[in-house]
């Protein structure tokens, strides 16, 4: 049923067209344009289609009207003495109750299919949300372990090396060049390891979105991308609370994945992130002027697109990708803002660049 609706694209227009077809067939039957038995059968075919597409709530009134019209025609055709009904062809009413029952049963089954689909869709969303929540909790735990465990250990190593260097210079004989070089190299490696550890911790646990806001966190992410990234957002969006915190975290992860893909694979010199509010939807575009890729190609299955789409579905958002070899890539995310205070932003407001090109 959903597939048919998606194929049509405009169910209200389809409903109008089916109603018009049914009325035209009914008028033609009463006007004796063609065999009224065939025309009235056509009316019930239209009703079954409407029952399949729109369910019992929409179709019940139409079934009642069609039943009354059928019986009205039969009553008229059974009084040939009247000059109005002399030419009317009598109907065989034996099969009409069956047609009414068929239309009602189809409508009820359509409602059940729709209800079942919504139920399983809700179950899927809840399960997916729990999975993403568990992933985020695990990220936070790992970030704490990396920062408080490995990070502290490396810091202790660096301090120990500094103390060892001081002790070597405190002796009567200065350390040999080889010893000084080895010690300096060890200090450099410890500093690099500590920097990488902090970077990993930051990537695992984003900036405090609840306090700084989504746009500020995205700007911080862009500044640490290692490549120039321009962030464009309206001044009214550079504040916390434009979305629920859990939703902002998922949006941040989607932007992070898209930006990582651009930095690692695009080979572009121009990258940008644009944030805007349009009709109470937060719209984010992450784009570059790089090499692009073929969306159909299986060789890019590892770009994390599936994970981004899963996260988007979990928060009720839409995500799509526009890409072509040699023409860059744009990842677009559309997030309903619901009843949050983000609706205070002016719908359709144009986006202005509020930050300079961010670079590491």
C-alpha cells in the first residue's frame, strides 16, 4: 500500500480523481449512456480502489452513497409505468451485497496493514534509538577511559622524561649527544601521543553541545578538521537549544561523518557547512568541490552513508546525498524542529556567513 502511494505521489489528487470517476460512472448509469449494470459495477471497482488506498474512514461514506444510489436506481427501474423510468434497465441485485462486503473488507484490511506498518515502524525507531543511545553512551565511556586513563599515563611518562632529563644535567658529566637525542625523541613521541589521545577523546565525545549549542560545536569540529572549512549559519542559530540535546548529538555525528569523508576522500580545497531554518525545519548541508564519487558504485560502501541514514531515521530526519565523479559532494540533512524553542527562528530566513574559514 505504501509503495502504491509512493508511486502515485499525490494521494489527495488520486482521491479526487477516483471520486470524479465514480460520480461520472454513476451519472452515466442514470442517464442510460451505456449498460447501467456495467457502469455501476465500475463504480464499485472505483470504491474498492479507494478502500485499498485510503481505508475505511475515507471510504465508508462513499460506500453508503453508492449503495443508496444503486438501490435508488433499482427502485426507479422497477416502476416502468413512469415515463421517466420507462427506458431504465433493471439490475440483478443478487451480487450487490457481495460487492458492498468486498469494499468494506478491503477497507478494513487496508487499515490493518497501515496500522501494522506504523506499529512496526515505531518499534524499529525505538529499537534504533536505543541502539544509537547505547553507542553514544559507549563513546562517552571510552572517551573518559582514554582521557583519564591513557591520557594521564602518557602525561606521567612525559613528566618522568622531563625529570630524567633534569637529573642527567644535574650530574658532573653532561649527557652524551646520543643520550640527549634519544631523550628528546622520547619527549617528542610522548607529546605526540598525548595530543593524539586528546584528539581521540574529543572525537569520541563532542563538545558540550547542551552548553555551547549545535552550531558552535559544528564550528569547533570544522576548526579541528585539518583542512579549511567554512561554516555558514544565521546569527540566531549560534545558541544552545535549537534542538533537543539527544537530537543535536545525532546531528553532530552525521556532520562529523560527512566532514570526515570529505577530508579523507574528496581531495578538495573548498569545503563548507551551511545551517539554515526553513519552515520549522533545520537544514544542514555539508559540501565540497572535490573529486566526488559514484553513488551507485559498491566501492564506496564504506563511506558511512548507511550509518548516517540510520541516525537520520532515528531522529525523524531526512538525509540525501548529491554526488558525481569530478563534481564534488553535498550531504543534505533536513531535521524537523518539532515544538522546541527553535521554532522561534524565522522560517525561510536566508543564511549568511558568520564565520571565517576555519582551519586547524
